[in-house]
């Protein structure tokens, strides 16, 4: 048996399907995308007891083949198209023993498609507590299947699943529901036209709005017989189909599935009394949010700093170990810087997904949606928008992807469009450096002004998101029935294995998704910054040396040298007596002279590097837009940094690092260097309160992330929305920054 | 002709009155139960039925969200939350004494 058995894993959400998948495949799983859309495709493999291999695809969870979202449509597309790469030889339908009745609806539908199916009844460890008893043989015969009673928590039953998969060819493939019972006349005609097709499949083609391989919807629709069914009539027939299916299920379960009604769902309802309490519910949620933010911003600092150091060290090592030249530069400053820029966000992303995954695994997330729905609706959002909005504080990319479970298209679109306003982690490096440069130290009521500013920026981000949502809600004329349904699963202890896998998967997708773009941009930037076509660029060293000899050092250099010397003088006390660090006056004067010479040399190198940058390609671009950014209080250097950060916000700091220290060996912090910068027109410090606030506001509102735009395009299936987002947010950011600078200055 | 028209009008009036008098899921108080009779509007999403909201099934209201919407119900064993606008479309079998639900 050389070709592996193709298995499709399907089931309702919250049945532990993921755990089954993880138990079957272990670490042999791969996450990718379905072509053309951003739904994740999870596939893995395992070895069966008879030695053969099985390829398992974990399809998105769905309640039925009558789909209401993109995720769910994928399931139908795979199962209907024999030519699909993932079309299964056998389907493993995962159900939860407590919700068996409802879970079986999907099972009957899959059986009706003629796909051999194995029924997995999961969470068997809860049977005794809930007073549930099963008669498996009766069920197997009534449902024409083989059953594996499983508990992923106790690791029971997984081998039975593998056994059943190995013997999949013994599974009966008959349909369960006689489709014609929905409306005999209609289906009679249908079957006369297509005698060779599976009737349920035909029915799905008529009612579902998706792409199919074999049976063409257009062909069916154009046939005059079927034009007679209106939307309403089709709906009524679907209702009838559901009623018939449940009758079938009830008959199958009679006498084979018993629940003791006295074993009530007390634990969950007791917890719900607290978690959905009108006051405590919100309080608890707020505290949990605080905890999440604490983790994302505080605790992740340690790994982030470590990563920063490692990459800086690696860059230095490369520069020293390899011969000087373009390739070395590219590697050290382009590629390593680029990769470093991505890797450094991993701790924050990982923490965020850790918390979200924990909240979902315990079942608490549904309660959050329950609490927030009424609050979000006046803004055109849904309770389900809360997860994307929270995720947006780490990164908008996974946040936009998380909107997939919002059924109403208008609510979903608005959520996608406003999520980038929330302060993502890439904005933090920009905020932190500007705040520490321009916001005065000092506290008010125990909180420092700097921390307060940061908090205000966060609140601003959320406020902008909410108000744009309100605006969009008025403006967008999209009709659609808003129907909102969310399952409230029982509270359960999270399975850490699942949480772990989720965190790894999502982080990996962030790194590859955003990573590719950021890396490419970093390399391009490096190139643009180290090459130039102008005469000035080529003869930079010569020109600058001449300038220094005739005109002296630049104002920036002078202030830098002065400050450094003062620091130096204050650091070495002079005394004729026996103080430990003291040196005598003459020696000090000599060392000051030596220090000055050293500083002058370093300043010279710095000016040459700066001059080169100014006349490089990107420098010229920055100069070109300078008139645009001057009214905001910036100069061409910041202009360059803003341009480059349209690719990815965090590139701002890296670009400034390049601008202020290309070629320099000093380990001066960027912040210090920036503080010496003088604004040529005012002759005062460039980074002052007005320009600083203007810059902060610009970054708060501008849409500066190519990766997010790419994801928005994929999720909304058109360029219109991302372009609109880009246009609106940038213009808005510009105006606000302009007003801020002119007003404060 | 005229009589038929009057009859039709009276019938729709009757329907209107009955609709507004009928008990829906939205009228339940926490802890109260009912049995689903019908839907006011056949445009109810199929998903709701698939989750167990079928005529003949029992429904119990578990909790109402702090701002009165959505509501958390147990229908046929499925624990789900739905918005009031949808709940108002699920009609329950009339009961003589609603306070004894």
C-alpha cells in the first residue's frame, strides 16, 4: 500500500477535534493556507497499525454543510470535489459526548455525500459525571458506521481511530437521509435530470454559494425547472431538511444514548453567574485585559532585550569575521537587521496568542463575546470583534485573520478596517524613543508623564478604532441580515498541549507572513541607503573633509563634542591629593586634549557617513518630500524614516539608527544622538515637544504596514478596501500631526 | 368581493394580534422554560435550526447579558447565545399560567 490513506477530520467547534488531530499527528503537522484565501490548512500524517501511512487534513470546524462563513465553505468545497487534493478516502467525524445530538447533524450530512465515515465520540471521560450511557453497537448499526469512543484528555481511544482508518474500506457508504422526503416532486425531477449524481450533493450545489469541480451550478440554475424555486422556498426546504435530520437522529439515539437529567451542568452555571455578572463580569474581563497587557509589554521586554543583543552581536561578528565589502554589509546591515526586526516581536506575539488560546480553550472567550456584544453594536461591530481588537495590540495581521468567524459581512468589514488603529507592538519602539526624547521626566500622582503619555496613546488608538467604526457604520450601505449565534461551551481546564501547538502555529504564520515582506523591505532600504548616483555621494569623503577644514564641524557635531567633553570632565575628578580616581591637573588636561582629538575624529567620520546618506538614493527621496514634512516639524532625516516605515513601522527606529550612525563604530545610543540634532531653521533642538507629539500622533494614525494591507486585501478579496484604508488613515494622520505641531509650537 | 376583502383584512388583523400576544423566547425570564411552537418568520437562519431550535424542542433561558442583550439559552441541549431580535422570532407554545413556567 504505497499511497497514503487520505483522511479528513471534521466536526463541530468545541468538540476537541484539534486535540484529536494533535494526538493523531503529534508534531508531524504542517500549517499553510488554502490557495487564494487566508483560511489555514492544517495537515499532518501518522502511521497506521498495518504499517500504511495516513495523511490527515484538519478541516475547519463547522456545525453543518450549510455554511455561513468562509471557514466553513472550505469544508464543503473539499468534500464535494473529487478532484480536490484533499478529497478524502475516509472522513473522521469528531463529536462531543455531551452534545452528541447536535453534533450528529453534520455526521448525517457527510454520510449523505457518500463518503465513508468513522464516528469519534470524544470527551468520554465526562460520561460518568454527566450520567451519560451509550450503547455503541446499536448506534453503529443505526448510523451505518464504526465508532471510536475517545478521551483525548486521558489518551484513550486514539489507537482505535487508527485501526478504523486502516480498515476504512469496510465502512458502509450508504446515505442516511432519503433526500427526496424534503419535497418528493422537486427531487423527483432533479434526479431525472441527473440520474448519476448523488442527490444530496445536487442539493448542496443548489443551496450553497461556492465553487465546485464536477457539478456546475450554472448548469443547474439555468435549467427552467429550477428557476421556479425562490430564495424563500429554498429556505423553507432547508428548514424541512433539518427537521427530518433531527427526526432521524432522535430515532437513532433512542435507547442507545441516555442522559441522566439530574446530573445537571452545575459547575458551568455557577461560574457563569460570576463571569456574566453585570458588574463583576466586566471587572473580571478588565483585569484579565490588564494582565494580558502587562505580559505583552512588561514581561516580554526581557526576551526582547536578549534578542536585540544577540542580533547586534551577530552583526558585529559578521562585520569582523568576514572581509569588508558589499556582501558583508548586506549580510550584517540588511539581512540580519531585517531578520532581527521580525524576530524581536516573537515574544509579544507569542504571549498574546498564549492568552487568547487559553481563554478560548477554557470556554471563557464566548462569555466575553456575550458581555461585549451589546456594547459593540452601536459602533457597527459585533461581540465577536473583541478578539481581533485585542489581538491588534500585538499585531494587526493575525487580528484581521481572526475576523473570519464574524457572520455578518458588514460587521466583519468594519472590524477589519478599524483594527489597524489599535496600537500594535510595532508602534512601541517609535513611541518609546520619541517619548523619552521629548516628554519631560516627572510624575503626577505617582505616575510618570512618560508612562501617562504611552497610556494616552493606547487609549487614543482604541478611541480612533471605535469612532471610525461608528462612522463607517453610517456611511457603508451594506445590507445583510445580522444574525449572531455563539455557542457557550462548558468551562473546562485547558489542554496545554493544544495551547502550545496553537501558539507555535500562529507565531510561525506571523513570522512567515509579515517576515517575508519586512525582510525584503530591509534589504531594499539598505541598498537605497548605501548607494547613490550623485557626484556628492561618490566624493563624499573628499567634500566633507574639505568642508570641515574650511568651515569647521557642523552645529550637530559641535554640540555632540561639547556634551561628550563635559561628561568626560565631570567623570574624572581632579585633585592634588590622594582621592582614589583622582589624577593631577596636567594629566587631566592632556587627557582632555586626547579625548577631544578622539571625538573630533569620530565626528568627522560621522559627518562623512551622514553626508553620504544625505546624497544616497533614499536621502534624495527624503529631501524631495522635505517640504511636505516641514510644517509638521520634521526634517529630511525624519522624512526618510517615515517613508521607510510605510513598509513596516518598526523600521523607523532602524532607519534612524542607520541615519545617525552608518559606518560608525561608536556604541552611542540612537536616542542620545538624536537629542543633539538641531533644526536648521529654528537653531533649536529638532526633537522638541511640538515635533515629538506631532510625530507620535502621526504614528498613532498612519497606516504603515504593507503586510497588514496585504492581509486585508486577501480577507476582503479586493484592493478597494486596503487602498481606502491607506488613503484615509494617512491623510488623517498627516492632518492631525500638522495641527498638533502648529498648535503647540 | 367586498366581503372577501373584509374577511382578509380581519384575518391579518387577527394574525397581528395573535403574533403580539404570543409568547416568544424573548419573553422568558431567567430560569423559565418553554417549548418551541413555530417561527414568526421563515427567514430565520438555517443555522439556528441546525443548532437545535426546532418546533417541539424545549428551550430554557439561562442568563441575560448585563445590557439585556444577547440572551443565553439552552435549546435541546445546545447552549448558545442569540440576540433579542432573533429570539423574538421564536414562538413558544402558549401556557395557561406563565408564572408557573
